[in-house]
C-alpha cells in the first residue's frame, strides 16, 4: 500500500505543533519529513486540509496550525484504548505533569477485605475490615446478605451494594473509602486555566481538591467536563502493589504522549519533589 501523503502531512504538522505551538510553514514541514515532497505540493495539501477543517491559518502570511477537531482525532488514535499506567514512583507522575504542563490527581486504593460481621443486638451491624470498620443499621435481611459476602474486597462490596440498592451500605462504604489520600500535581496549570477561562466555581474546587478523580468514568474528555480547547483523561494507574485512578488535564496541544513516556520510564528519581 502506498503512503497516504495527506495523512502523513497532517500527523507531522500535529507532532510539530505539539512540540512547539507555533504556525507551521511548508518549508519547515518539508525539512522534517522522511519523504521527498515539494513545498508547492505541501501548500496544496494545506489548502485542502483548511477547507476540510483539519488545519487553520491564523494570519494570511503565517503557516498553519491544527484545528481542535484534528487534535481530538489525533489523541483518540494515539491514546485509545487507555491501558493502565504502570510506574514505580508517584513523584515521577507529579514531576512529569509539571514538566509537560498538566494538572493531575492520583488516588490509590489499598486492598481491604471485609473479614467479619458483628451484630450488636437489634440495632447495629459492624463490618470489620482488614483496616477499619463500618457501622450500619441492623436488619435480618442485611445480616444474611452480608454474611454471604465475607472475605470480599470492600470496593467490590460497594459495587454490589449499589446494584441491589442497599443505599445505607453503599453510602457508608463510599464515605469510608474517601479517607484514601489523593495526591495532587501541577496545581499551577489548573489555576492558570481558571484565570484565562470562565470556569464553574464548584467544578474548579472539585478538580483542584482531586475529588473529580472519583466522580467520573474512565475515558478521554474534551468539552463535557473541561473548557473548549482542553483535554482530560481518567484511567487506571498501578505502582508497586497499589492500584488506583489518575485524572489529568491540560490544553489539548500539550504533549500528553511525552507525559505517558516520562511516567512509564520513571524518568524522575524518587524524592525529587519537596
């Protein structure tokens, strides 16, 4: 199959723009391609891609930049599916976010099994966990239900409680799990974003405190929870024996791919952050 020059040109424009968000001219692009192509041919492709909404020209005399829609398509191709991030060091995540210019929030979930159920008369049931305990109101049906689930991981029990509409149990487990620490990195980037763009105050507070990492599903987000021109991702993260969730966001032109590479290569040494 021959090389699709248009796709190659668009991909290279986006890569160069992510490295340095400035308009890209035909001569510059020609120098950075691995194929022989004339500047005139590149300009013809530029014209077609502008007409199709993949590129835009900021000024008549300037080069081209990728549109938001082109960047969205690029990141979907590059990042989906969202495989779990694996890293040895949480500090490398924070440092990587700062270097690339992203905000991130990470929450790790410690394994914690439901190991025993204690009945207190006709008033309470105490769920004894490996680490901590949860108290709920007594009912014989709830006691039978919970005894059938001994040794289950507490997060799995939370999901089951939600499925069977055991609302008090679900609420108490959710409250218990919120005690797990949320680690924040790159707060300056989020503050700068809030200065530049009108952002809902409660949404901003939930984000900068890291609660958003608990409140959305895994995936890539563009306009639904972030301002236009920004991108956010929520997915699994693993470090040592812990599993958790990471949420990060920044301008869609930031180099998210380098962020992944830096984390997974553990580029920063442990203890590099004060």
